[in-house]
């Protein structure tokens, strides 16, 4: 998507200006739970700051990274530095991708579910659950808007992303994961504005 291509190099400084290092802290919250993982999948990895930390922390994992922005994939590959041989960039639409069944023991979705509509989320999450092996981990981070001030902040973020990228979605979806997944850990920052959750498949 051309809008996200334009945002690729500016994404990190803009994020740091708005939220300091808080969102990156949430992305990396799951890493201690991934020590035994060998095959990972990332959806909307963005500029790759998370994948760089993951590949550095886990020397055995190989990661497929699906992103609709070719430029974001290029920046993520550059950020992976000496570990880029274990990061496989896949330029494509996560909604149309053919996911191999039980192929992964880790799936990560950090600050990307908010780019999908509720209908799209309802279609995507069962597919992701099906391609996760038993005992595998899903980690996802996003914003939440349960109070007035949180809704105001989220609304402002959506307006900014619409202006910068042409994003059509303007409301946070509700991520309802299938019953085979149970939550094992959760973290929040910014007074609950953003969260990260770690789920394990039974």
C-alpha cells in the first residue's frame, strides 16, 4: 500500500515522539515466552524493530513476515541486520494469504489488527489459529478505548493514519480468538491505552 510505503522511514521517530518507547516495550513483552519457538509468522511487522529483537533473542527461530507495504518489508529486512537470513519477507495481503495448517509455533500481530475491519478480523483470526501448532503462542498488541479519553486518542490516531496512508478503517475491531487459545500473560502501558497479550494453543 503506497501510503504505508511513504510512512516506512518516519514510523519510528513519529512513534517515539508520540509514545516514547512504550509501544516497543509492549511488542517485546512476549519474547520471554518464545524461547522454544522455531517457526514464526508476523503479520504487519512494520519497520521490523520487533523482529530484530526477536531474532537477536532467539537464535533458532525463522520468521515469515507478511506485509502489504513493500517498503516496510525492506526497512524491516535492513533492521534485522546480521539476522536477516532468518527473516523471510512476504509482500502480500494477510487476508488473501494461504496459511499452511499447523506450520507455526509463534504468530505475532503487533499494532496491526486495528487496520482491519470487524468483518475482516472475524475471517482472519480462525485462519491464524488453524496454522498454529498445539502448544504454540500468539502474541498481539494494540490500543483499547474503554474510556472517553482513550476513545479521543484512538480517534485522533485513526484520523492521522487516514491522512498519511489512506486507511479506511476508523474503529477498533474486537479480537475474539477461538476457544482453543488461552491467555497466559498480559501487559498494559499508557494508563491502559495500549496492551499486549500472550495466548497459548491447547
